[in-house]
């Protein structure tokens, strides 16, 4: 994650008009620099190998065909990169839950940039938080891993032979201790702190 200069952005969006508009808007205030732009995932994968960037901004419609994969599973090499959705059509909540932030095409430019800046700041905080600092219990770590694997409360309860009420209680404690409220954030936290590998997601 680039923390001292401009945040480098890759845009993955089929519309050339939207790509150019987003590039112009993001670069207006000097905090962001668009490194490259691609029309689809194959183009990105073919040309972006080893390209350093901090944020990938992608139209979630492009990953719809890859279900049931979450955004982090489609981009395993970019676990330390903020995943932002650029939304201007329908996308189901399960798809959007995997992103670190969601930009609506109807947001004004200031709101979009603020959302991205907040996502970057929050993401860096996740990556710099250590498991020892928040003192999760062994059971809470187990529950956190199950959450990161995408299990529902019922599935977690069955897996660990506990009640759903206990699962909810553990999840509340995990959120309180880590300060992380989203599943994608908890997943990133679990990966960064060595509780789960990307291959296990």
C-alpha cells in the first residue's frame, strides 16, 4: 500500500466514456493518479502483472459471471490493494459485500474521492493492526476464520457446535475489539494477521 504519495488507481470498466470520466475526476485534487485502465478482466490480467497500484476500481457487473467467487478470490495477488466497486446498475448485496467501498455513478466527485480516501485509510489501519493488540480469544479467532470463509451464522454454529446466539455474541466481541464492521474488512484482517491463508478463502 502506497502511503506517502498519490494513491495509484487501476480502473476496470467496459465503457471508455466512464473510464475517461473517472480518470479526470479522480485526478482533479492530486491525491489520486490513474496508473492504467482496462475494459475487462482478461485485459487487466494480461497486462497488469507486477504493475504496482493501491486501488482497483471495477464495475461489479464484470465479476457477475464469476460467481460464486468473491472479489478477493478473483484477485488473490492483490490482497494488499483496496477493492472499490463503481456502481451504476444493479449489483446484489453479496457481490458488493466483498468490496472495501462502493462508489455510485450518481455520487459527486468530492463524495467519490472522500469514499476512496476513507477506504484507503481504513485499509491501512487493518493492515497495521496486529492480533496481539486486540487480544482475541482462541474461540474468537476460530469464529473470525469462519466468517472470513463466508459461512453464515447457522453454518458457524453447526461447525463449532455452539448456538447461533453464541456466534452472534462472538461476532459482536470481534467487531468491538477490532473496530472492523464489514465481512471484507474482517477477511483482510484475518489474512494480514496469519489466521487464514488466501488459499483457504
